[in-house]
C-alpha cells in the first residue's frame, strides 16, 4: 500500500480537474535543444549569470566555462530555463517549490535540492553530467531527469521530505564506490520513482551495494547493465525495507557475489540475461512475501524468506516452472491451479494510485525545404567551405559554431568531431542540402566525438557517416551531443556507423529520420573475430538511448546486423510509421528495449525481429495496411503493458509465424481486441492479459508448453490489464513541451548580449551575414 496515497491521489485529481494533465506535446510549436532566440550570456560575463537568469528567465550559454567569475553557486527558480552546450557552470541550487524549470547540457559539479516541505515538481533536468545530484530532506514530485552521465545521485528523506513519481532516464555510473543512493523513511512516503536505462561501469565494490535503496514504498528499474569482472562478493544493487522492488531487463557481467540483494515484501525480476561468473544471482531476504521472475537465465537463487509461506512464481528458460506456496511445484503444463490467486493478483493486477505514463504525441517533422527542395541543385551556391571554416574558427575560440537560419548547399562533407560542433537555429529554420545524393553530409575529423543540434540535413548519401577512412584506428564514439536533428531523403542512411569500433553509451535525443532506406544503419566487418583484442572494425552498438525520435517512411528504421553482440540499446518515447521493409532487423542484439513507443502501418513479417531476445514495455502497435506480424525473437520475448490493434488489417498477428519457435514468450498486462497471438513457441507464460481474438491466452495466469495451453490462475473483480512498470504521474503539458524543446508562451526572450569580437546574428538573418569569432577570419 502506498503510504501517501490520499495526498498523491488528491494532487492528481486536483491537476486533472484543473485541466492541465495533458497527454502530448504542444503541436505546431517550433522545438530546439538550444533556443537561439533566448538571452545569450557569453562566458566572459560569467559573473552576471544569476542576474541574467533572474531578469530574463530563459538564458543560453556558450561552450565555455562559467565557474571562474566569482559565483559560489546559482539558484534555479520556478519557470527559469538555462541551456548550455556541455558548459561548465557554478554549482546549482534548485529553490524549494520550483516548478517548470529546465536545466540542460551543463556541468555544475553539484546539483542540490535543499530540505523543504514545498514540492519541487514538474521540472526537466537534461544532460547534467559529471556532477553530484544531492538532496537531504527535499520534496520532489514528478520531475524528469534525463542523461545523467558520470554523475552520482544521493537523496535522503529519512528526516523529512519525499520522492514521488520522479523519472530518472539514462543514469551512467563509471567507477567510484556509490553510484545511486535513495533513502526514504519508515512510513514509506517515497514511491513511484522509476529508473529507466541504468549503466554501471567498472564500479568499486562496496559491501552495501553500488546502488542502494532503503525505506521506500516501491522502486522500479527498467534496463540495467552491470559491468564488473572482479571477484567481489558485494552486491550491485541492495535494497532494504522496501514494499516492492520491480526490475525489467538486466544484462552485463556479474561478479562472484550476489548482484541483487533485495529485502522487499514484493520482488519482480524479468529478462535477466546477465553472464554470471559464479555465486548467487538473486537473494530473497527474510521479509519477502512474494516474487515473480519472468525469465532469469542461469539464475541461482538464495531464499531467506521467513514468510509462512512465501509465494513464488518463477519462469525459467528450461520451461515454465510455477512454484507457489512454499515449494508446491506445479507441473510444466500447469496441470494444477493456484488454490489462492491473491498473491499473484498483488503482483500483476494490484490496485494502485499510480497511472500509466502519458502516451507520446509527436509534432509534425519540420520540412523547411518543402517539396521542391531538390529543384535546381546544380545552380545553387556551395557553402561547404564557408560552414567548415565557421566550425573550425569557433573551435579555435573554444566554442561550437552557430549556423543561422537559412538554406545552405554543400558539395562535400562537413567534418565534425570531439573538439568542435555545429548548432543550427532549429530543425525548421536551418537546412543543409547535399548538392548531389552521393556525398556524405557529416563525417569524422579524426577524433571520436560528435556535437550536432538543431538543424535539418537533406539529400545526401548518409546524414552522418562514421567510417575508418576519417577516423583513428579502433574509433569508439562515447558521450556524443546529437539533439533535435532531422535526416531527410538520404540515399543510404540517416546515420551510418561503418566498420568503426563502436558507438557506446550515447544519447540520440529527438532526432528524426524521414524517407531514408535505413534510418540508423550498422555495418561491422564480419570477417573479424570480435573475441580477439586486435579487432578494430567490429562496429558494436552498446547502451545507446534513442529518446523522442521519429522514424517515418524509412525502409528499415533500425538496421542492426551486429558482429560482436549489441547490448542494452533502448528506444524510449519513439514513433515508427510507414516503414516499407521493417521497423527493426537485429542480429546478435541482446536486450533491445522498446519503451512507450508507437508503431503504425509498418511492413515486415515480423515488423520487429531479433535473432536473440526482445523486450517491450507500454508500446502501442497499429498494424495498418502494411502490417503482417508485429514481433519475433527465437530466444525470449518479454512484453509488458502493450496494446495491439489490426487497424483495418484483416490478418495481422502479434507474433510472426516464421517456421521457428520462440523459446519463451512472456506477456503481462497486454490487451488486444482483434489481433491474435499467432506464432509458435516452446514455452509461454501469460499473466493478466486480455486478448479478444485469443481468449485462451486471456486471464490472470496462463501457461503454454508446446501446443498445451492451460489456465492455472483466475480471479474476479480485479482491475483491467494496464502497465505496471512505466507508471506514476501523468506529466502536465508544460513539462511535456519542455521535453520536446518548446519555449513556453508568455516568456519575453532577450536580445543577445555579445562578447567582444563577436558580431550579432539574429534568428531571422540570412545565411550571408558575417559571423566573426575572436581571433578568426570572417566567413560569409
């Protein structure tokens, strides 16, 4: 039971009555990662940062340092927005009660939430990196944290305050002893917090856990990767005195100890494919009353529960094994039913005040070139040298280049890397067009980095092409800045990673792929043995998050034929429409997650295929005229809280009938009125689903072994199937707009403040205005 249910429910009801619980973005408004019309404060005026923020509300910074102007810290207040470009700034204090604030692409060192009973709510913190995020006694409700790379997180509300319904998306810990620590109170006021995409790299083992949770009503983790090859016995995650611990997808390499040491009344672990060296993988503590393990390959369990008796429902890769009521083992075909389904109801169909996350709603993809974008290309002026000079001169001044609104034509590729960058005025305002369709538009510059935002690229061979010819040996891209970019009408791919070493731990933020044969394409050197240290071109894709992206009218949106297996990549809040071949074809891709995505009218049988496993949460599938079957993986398919509809298609199925069997199908809280399951499988576990066209798989508990499908649990009067992992509060429209990059109406944007030696460029200026950086030649 959620300890603060009356208050939390009252807040949601009040917001709903006020009419501000919107389910989608503000359509029709221009969006940008870095709003060029906002007040600009150069790093030379860093001492004025607080004044500029208080006077102008929305402030943008350059790529310099703002921590040398004498300010010990700055305070972020309600409605204020501060945008950087991987910018170092003084420590930030978020004033208690702050709402509607944005902090983006900065390195403050410390982000502090002070003690207060005033709720800090509905704020957006994006790409706050290399910092400590701390709060003792703070009250945080329904905030969004995205792309917290190389941070530590520590909240303690044991003496006051609480954390309710906050979302932490893409948390990356690298080394160190404590990565994430969240401590609540004995009354379990903190609840509904979700960590989505968590990566633990090379941690220093500590006895009480690299990630620690204590005294919470519940916590949910989706998409966890743990890389620790030591022989430590310390846990990766330790949870004490929790009401419920829920985890979906775990991969990586485990040490010799116990990666999961969980003291919670309820524990759920699904899709655990970690490679364990030795030891025990999961430990149930004495207080555990019930557990559900959807799939845990090679898992070894230690059960210390003193409950009389505990409830266990565990499905393994060796077949569906349902264990209930202190060791009563149901047969593989579930020939006997649960005498008391109450514990299973509590696991998969609980009565909760939390509600499913809002469905993403997508603004139309900007099309600044219009239908005549490629008319008369031969006669257009060539701006490639001009733009490259702008990029290079800005880099020499320690900054990223700003390309004003306008249409530019290039005859050859632009070179971008770690030490430079290109920032447009917005996807709808800055357009770069390839003069011929056989040129790459952006390539490497000899370094493994990429900084590109707020523009549209159209008409080349590839929008971005990372290949060994432009890069050092064993090129591995890590920590790129790629946000609010549209790739249109490429001859090959929007993004093409080609025989390099890797894209690893990267964030692709609100990027659109339109009318490209491949949206994102991977091309490894298949002749290499990826197990050898000398391999340089295995081109793996690991732990890349596609966030808020749209794939429209592509052949194959995600073309991922790996050599060394890909691992734990995720698409969150993405849209896939009108794919003419498939949404995703994945070879040797482990733990690919689609979360809160929409799929409409995509071809392919199946639309999404993987030769390994596949994980989907809170997704919506509309087959449409192109659809045949939605998904298939021969290993494990874990599908939670998804909806499926034929949308006028007379024969579409959920699982493809490929002639091969899937080893394990796990469906929970899924619904469809007209699309049958389809496909064939060796084993299946179906918990609390409603399939109108396949009633045999509907109900509280159904197992499948071969052709045998049996109901082993049923209950009346329980809630309808609904997502149980991506739940909490529905974000209000203002926060949804901030996520999409919409500057709220009513805010007066200031005129730019200029640094010495830099001339003004207003958003409406044409492409021919001179742009000067200190110490550099003028380019036009």
